[in-house]
């Protein structure tokens, strides 16, 4: 298992290119791979400052109190939309389907699909060609270019690399089990990730998964809070993956109901 300090510093274990915009901005100053999630709101507002676009002429219901949109008709954007009062930017070519909800701040790239029943719950960045599909919820998360969460997915407090496919029903859980004391007194112990012989402190009460480029998550797979999946890793369907680090180019399969790692 890779040393915890290497996990913090070597983002290339997960992502191939963070030197071009907008990912250069999103990861600017990050010391640990999950750090962009800690101040994603501010990072999105930084990106929004440079955006320009039109308003919707029809087909949406706007709620300024909730800083959100309810999509009422099928549409494909022939020009970018920037709603400054909602902190929402949606780029050209993106397709929107009825009953999708988008709350700001949100930056959605070119040629995405935001499908029926999708819930973009705020603090969301989606790169070019992403799919946020039917009954999929995403909050405080980054989806990089050409990644797909097409059916019944949950993405909470997570970073999903480029060209990742989340099979139907796969989930990135972000809240670990809480004790009676935590529930009654209203606090959450920060998530710790087992790396080598010690637990590494994330300083985050909620943290989902870091999923590297070209990873494949099988249908109904569940990644526990604090799971770090390296590039080009496959997770078999119906598998629960415990928190921890899983290296690039591996296959995580069940054995006696426990995960095992096989080199591809």
C-alpha cells in the first residue's frame, strides 16, 4: 500500500492532466487529493466570474430563494446560459430534460446530458460531455470530462475523474455511521482513511470517494466514505468497497464477500 504522504502529493495516481483549465484552478493549492472539495464553493465562484452567456427564454421555473432551476421542457442549448443571480452556468450543446433540478453554484460544461429526474444539488462542477442521468443526485462534487452517472447514482462530496462510468445504481457514499452521541449532540467525527499502518486524518466530516480516470464501477457497487480508487481500476457489480486506497490498474472483485485486488 502506498504511503499516506504519497497519496496526498501524487495526484497522478488518480488524474492524468491537471495542468489545463479548469482543473488547474480547481486543484490550485491543493495539498491532498480531496482538498478541492473543502472550498469548492469559492472555486466555483472563481470560475463563474469569467463566464458569459444568455438567459433562458422559456422552459424553466426559477426559484431565487433556493437558487435553483426546474427544467420544464426538453431542450438543447444552442448558446451558453449564465444565470448570475443563481450562480449557474451551463455551456453550449448541453441537453436538459424535464424535471431535472439544478441548484447553484454549478458549472456545467459543453455537450453534457442532464436527464429526467437528475438533482444537481449545488456546489457542482461537471466537465465537458458528462452525463448526470435519471434519478441521479450529485452535491459538492467534481465530475471531470466525459464521465457518466446515467442511472440511479449518488455522488456526494466526491471527485470523479475523466472517462469514468458509474454503472446503474452505483453510489459514492459520503456519511459514515454515527454514534448516538454524534446524532444527539449534532456533530460528526471527521473521516479517517486507513493507509499503511495508520489512519490518515482527512479533516472532513463528509467525504465520498476519489475515483481516478477511466475507472469502471459495476452496477449497484457502493464505495464507502473515504474510498480512493486509482486510475483505470474496475469495481465489480454489487460490491461494497471499504474505505482505503486501491492502486491504479487493478480489478476489485468479491471473494468470500470480502474485496480482493487483482492486477489487470
